[in-house]
């Protein structure tokens, strides 16, 4: 399957050159990666995209601005509030998608929620690695990442900050650009989450508490299914169970 992987570019909301990869043929599924990560690491490396392509999807995986092969501007003006959702809408427009599915992991799930709250209407959605608090009160998580980016080399080995810094090193992230991303976070009110009628899979590692309660998020959404998989926030994305759970949910919906 990896031989079919393509790399292309599209203009973001301000014209920034943003990258996306695609794998497979069939129904469009847009998947958005997590903070510090990129499409290759989040979706391709551990086989999740291949699993989804195998059940009939064209898996479309953007690199968020400041990540991967996308532009990494340092100018504050390139990071207005909600720009990641703006870029998501720009991708949908660029590809002329009006019948598609949408999902993400961690920051990708938050970006998916922002798109849903602002009117995106995929047939189905997947919110993985995300809890209710991570959507309605983004400032707490922002503080954690600000420490990671501004105090490198100071964290106790094995601590959450140490692990996040180690992951940043493996992806070669740009700390200045990534700090700017923190300024783009927008809270989604609980009332807005309760209004989202899109059938949604809320998928979380059994030991993942990084973004609050995923069960509370599923309970707040009128058509959500709650599913647990093994792992912490950092490890769950590396395990086959992530792609398998997504494929089971999306595949059964396609059959229905």
C-alpha cells in the first residue's frame, strides 16, 4: 500500500503552502494528526492509513501548519485563532469534497471538533485521543506544551514533559512555529458540542487522561459511540488497535 502514497500541496487560509498525503482509492476520509506529529508518523508509520485504505477509503492526511512538510512561518500573523480549522476547510475546498468522513487524533481531534462546530458536515467523524476538557478548556493543555517548548532539557526522565520533548526531537519540530500554534486554540462550548448530530466515534486509550474524559465527551454528543483501546496518550497511537477500531466503525457504517 505504501507505494501508492502521494504527496501534494494546497494553499491554507492565508495562502501558506500546506502538505497532504493520500493513500488508497474510494470514499474520502480526511485524518488530522496530533501536535508535534505529522501525517507520516500519526497515520502511515503504524499502519492505520493502510487499514482504512484496505476497506475502501482514500485516506487524505494533511500536515498541519508548523508541522511536517507544511509551511512553518514564525510570524505571529500566520497564527490567528482557529487557523487550523480554517486550513481544514481550505483542504476540503481545494479537493472539492462535499461527501466525506473526517477525524483526528489529539490536536487533530480538536481541529475536527472546531470544524464540526463551525459547520463541517461529514457523514461520520472520529475523535481519538481527546476528552471533553481538552475541547471546552484548551488553556490547561496549552500550558503543558508551552513548558515543553520553552524549558528544554529541564524535565525529569520519564515525566510527561520529558516524553513530549523526546517525541518532538524525533519529529524534528520547529519550537518557534509550534509555540505560535498554541495561540490558535479556541474553546468549543459544551452547548455547541451537544448540538453536533454527526455520528461520531470517540476513541481513547484506556490509560489516556491527557485531555480529560473521553466518556464525558461521548455522553455530550447525541450520536457518539465510546470505544476504549489499549495504551496511554503517547502509546495508543502506535498500536494496531487504533486503526482497527477506526476501520471497524467506519467499515460497518459503510456497509449499513
